């Protein structure tokens, strides 16, 4: 089968011909119909985050059709439309059995520590695979498995309650979902912070209050729009020290800043004035949980999460097209989510 793979960090991905993977007793073989290209993939290609072993097929946002099932698989059948939680875990350790499988010692993320979805086929354990309703396209199902799922996990970690206010820093693939999910969970006001006018226009269409950080100080603007109170929840989805600081400074008393964006750099806050005196919280958000996927799919099925505007482009299973997309992501371009569609 064809697969687009990382051969060496710092170099473009390459198209290779590799064997079709064979499912074990508890696995399913999936024919990939859609695989989203995430900003994390740009980090992996650049060597900012370790990928092992190499060469390895990237792509951790996957949806497709089951081609083959292992002998012990009981809840899925050949022909089922599915989407894939991007962790393959042991399923038996304390982390897995208490819904914290992202810390499973045996866990491996597809597209980072085991072959991912930039390929014609992928193998995953049954417990990591979820049925995708006909109402949801493969492209949308794939994108949900990272950007939407991580946004939901961030809101859950931040303990968003109905009637609270939210600031979303970064209206990319994650931000687009975060705005809608915050509304679905009962947020009264959602502020969207970005520097791209096109993304802010999109946020406004989702009933968010846009704040152009290229023109105004977003912290001062949030304080003004909340009558000096600040927001209850801030999501930092970009991975820049500046926006991490801004997310903390935008908080109200008892506010919670959930940090999602990936960066190697540190940032500084004033412990007393910005955290201790307000009893504010800074919360790390690592990936998402398989247990959150059914609720996410239901939000999409009911139209509470509409991804029709988030997939800005589809590309074939072609190394050149995927590398061009990763180049744009490294420059924080205008695209929200580009999706690879093998066989289209």
C-alpha cells in the first residue's frame, strides 16, 4: 500500500510502498477515507517533537471503513463507517481503567509512535474505534478525532459550567470547534482572539465576540467587555508564550486557563497578582480521552458541532501536497484544516 512517511526529522515527508498491516485478534483493519493534517504534524516533521521509530507514517486524525476484523472483535463489523481515537493502549492498566489512557505506559499515538493515517490502511485496537453516523462525513469525522476532541477535553478539564464566559485564543481547527463546544456546554459569552481577519469573521458567524489581537490588547479588551471581571475559562490553543500569558491575565477570580498549544518555550506570570490573589488555575491539557468521543460524535450528529466550515481543502495521498500543507502550518497560514483523502 501507499503511505506518506517521515524518514528523517527536518526533511520533507516521502511517499513509500509498504505492506498492508495485519490486524491482531482484538484489532480492526481500516481503509482510510480521510486523514486530517494537524499542526502537530508540522512539529513532528521539523523534529520539535520526537517521532519513533523511523521511518513512520504520520497522520493521527483518521476516519474510514472497516476492511477486516480480528477474531476477538465483537462490536464492529466489516463495512462499518468509523473514526479513530488516536491512542492504541493496553486497556488494562490503572490509567486505562480510570479513563486516563493518555498516560498508559504501553500507549502509542498513531502518527507519532506507530503508523498513522497518511496511508491507504491502518490497524487499530477495537477499543480505539468508534462508529461514525452516516450524517457525518469522513472528513469531518477525521478532524473531530484531534482538534474537536482536544477542544472538548480542554473544556472538560477547565470545568466549564453553564452561564460562564470563555476566551478562545486561536481560531484555527481547534478554536473553530472550541467556540461551538463551549456554546453547546452552556457558555454565556465566548470571546475569540486571533490576528487573522478571516478567522475572526468565521468566529463571529459562530456567535463569538471577535477580538483582533493585531489591533488591540486582547487582555484589556476582554477586561473592558466583561466590566473588569475577566473570563471564567481561557483556552490557549496556539502554543505561543505571549498568548499563554494573555490567557492567564484574562481570567476572572476563580478563573481557569487551559493550555493546549504546544511550545518548547517557557512563559512567566506574576504569581501573586495573576494567580494566587485570584485563586486562578493554570491547567495542562494532554490529548483527549476515548470516553469523550461518544459525546463528541453526538454533538456533531445533533448539529451542535458543525464542521462544514472547518475543512478548507482536501488533498490526495501525495507527499508534495502534504508537505505544502505542513509548510503553511509552520507559517500559521489561513487554512483551518486540510484533509488527505486516499483513493478519492
